[in-house]
C-alpha cells in the first residue's frame, strides 16, 4: 500500500510555536503538535479509515523539529479529499479547548 504525507505544520498558521533552539523544545513541540492534532479532529472530523494524523520528526541543520502530518493513500479519493481539506482549511488560531490544554490565557 502506497502512503503519502502532507505536512500541516506544528501549530495553527497564525500562532507562535516552540522554537528549536529552546532547551525544552521537544516537550513543548510534542504538546503543541498533540493539541493541534486534537483540534484538527474537532474541526475536520476524524480521518477516514486508512488515513491518520500523526507527529513527524524532521531532520534540520539545527536539530530535529516536529510537525503534524496527514498520512493517506493517494489512490483513495476519500482519504485524499480529507488530507487536502486539512491542508487548505486548517484553523489559523487555537480554539478555546486547545488554548486551555496548552495553558494559554486569553486576555479579557
């Protein structure tokens, strides 16, 4: 079975993310990526059978960074549609549930 992946970043596009030079990068990045996966599931629905949202470790000149990817079978139209929907329609900001999970305080 052939699988493809689309990188969906590590956080919503308009949100800051953990920086690779931070000594606590890995713990922070894992927490952010896991929160992002849960938010994508809330917004996009559960991935169709055979597709999956997951963490990916990516080598970089300054170390290994994490991102969220959608893994899918390019021959399955439903999986392809879901993957590209996640890429095109991903939320730009954390929702209230993710903000609470990450301990982010919203100013009154």
